[in-house]
C-alpha cells in the first residue's frame, strides 16, 4: 500500500503471507496428515499464529499506533510457531514464513 | 446494539453466539477428543461455519445491505454444520447454536 | 463456553461485547453524525479497538496461551478508546463496554 | 499455497489483495480526505468489501466447499465497491483491485 512507510508495508505483507501459510497448512496439510500434525497443541498454535498475523496486518494497514503493539505479539507467536513446526515433516514453508514475519515485525517494535 | 432493527440485532447476536460455539468447540473439545471429531472434513466445516457466522455478524452490525447477502450463506453453512455435529458425541450445544443462528438469519433473507 | 475457566470466559464475552459496541457505533453512529465523530484519529482508534477485542476473544475461546498476551494489548487499546469516546456525545455505551472489557482482560494478565 | 488448484489460489491471492486496498484506503486515504470520501455509504461499502474479501480468502485457503459460496458474494460486493470508488478521486488502485478480485472469484462460481 502506497500510503505506508516501507518498513510497515513490508511487515504487513509478510504478516499476511505468514497468515496464509499457517492457516492454509493447518486446515489442509496438518489435518489431512493427522498424528502429531493434528495434535491439539500444534494445531491451536498454528491457528493462533494465523489469527495474530492477520490482525497485525489489519492494524498496520490502518497505520494505527496499535499496529506496533500487535507487532510485538506477532514476533512472539511467530517464533513459537516456527519452533513447533520445525519438529514436523513438510512444514518448511510455514517455518520460513513465520521467521520472515517475525523479523519484519521486530523491526517495528 | 440500539441502532439496529430487532430482527437484525437478533441475527447478529445469534451469529456471534454460533461463532463462539463452533470456534470454541472445534479448537478445544474436538481436537482434544480426536478420532471422528478431529477428522479434516468435520473440523474444517466447523471452522468455516465459525468464520462465516463471525463475518455475517460483522456486516449486520454495520447495518450494511451486504449483511443480508451474508445471512443467506450463513443459513446454508449453519444447517450443514448442525447436521454434521449431530452425528458426534457431546456436540449438542453446537447443534443448538447453529440451528438458532440459521433460523434468525433466514428471517432476514 | 463451558470448557473455559470463569475468568477467561468472562473476558471472552466482554471482549466480544466491546467489539460489538466499537465496531457497530463507529460504522453507524459516528459516520452518520460526522464532524469530530468521523475524524480519522477517532474512527481508526474505534476500529483498532474493535479488531483487537475480536481477536482477543478468538484466542481466549481457543484456550490458547497467547490469549493472555492479547489480553494485555486489549487492556491498553480499550483504555485509550474509552478516553477518546468520553470526549464525544452519545458514546456512553462504548465507554462502558471498553471499561468492562479492560477490567476483565486485566484480570488475566 | 501449493495445496490449492491454480484458480482457487489466484482467487485467494486477489481477494487478499483487494482486502488490503479497500481496508487500507478506507482507513487512511478516505478518512483523511474527508467529504464524499468519508460519507457513511461509501465508507461502509469499502469496509464491507474488505471484510467479505478477507473471509472469502480464508475459506478458499481452507479448501472448503463454502469458499465457492463466499466467492459468489465476493463478486457482488467487489463490483458494487468498484462502481462506487470510480466516482471519487484517487481511488484507481482500489477500483483495479476490486475488478481483478471479482473476475477471479467469478471463475470459481
């Protein structure tokens, strides 16, 4: 979005990208594979990460001061989600998206 | 909300109530119980129902004409979710919330 | 929701109630009245508060540990929104909903 | 997302792009410019379009059958929003995003 400074725009884009990976993989790959991928702790962490990323992007796109507060939570949940996904097969795209989002959000805090 | 006509207000309230039941039970009860409760088809239907209910309420609360269009989709997904939940143990609160929401949304279409 | 401890359930209910007031009043009352009610700073604060409340409830309903992190942001934005609404006519229901939500979320942090 | 067929993936991507434009421009450009840009009918249409696009993407990313039902509503609100934005200055990026999303969603219905 042209109206935002470059760091905020990048963080909003990467937060939406992370939302797409976490939400998409949780509800397709993880539930289809089952076992450890569909265990409650893992799945709720992925869905929590997806929701926090989506809302962080929403606040950043509004150019709201509260976007920076959300960015702080976003860094935390993305790091936790990346670590949890790393234990499991086929989650590399999710790990990469979480790490990229955490880095861009950390630059705003 | 005082600014809405009674039928719209009721539909918004019941859509949020249905969202709470579907989203809450999917991510706690269903994932904890496992088996048929955590099967991909069931879980994604519950999450789809939760999301459509939440968005229907969002549009109705804005008093947007598009709230009535969303209400049409809400009726459909709530009926499908109620039928799917009825097959499984312990889902009675979810079935009741879906039916109540479908009825209130149908009154707007 | 029966699966949550009472403090978490109360916070989720009051966060959704605050979402309903902030989102509903911003998009009907405030935009209809215009003037200071529709000024960018006020309106984006109300929409930011609505979104953060909605997401806090979403995380709390999942019984996610990240719900408590969101509750911390929720307290902050609800206090800011209550103070800003207090300056303007006819916003009493919004002020009350923000204060009740802030109190319930503060009890979780 | 690698797990979706190309038409669904394109529609999800363009729905999120349209959400970014409508939500971002409504809460920054339109509220800052004021006048006809901040008039209640225009602003609520942009916010309704943003929300429906965001939810359509959410359902499509889950590979849910209800994504196609949402796509039908998405086409309708995107066309209405494009037409309304065309009347106003500086809304070209929003018009283009709405048209592209409507086209991609229409291909799914």
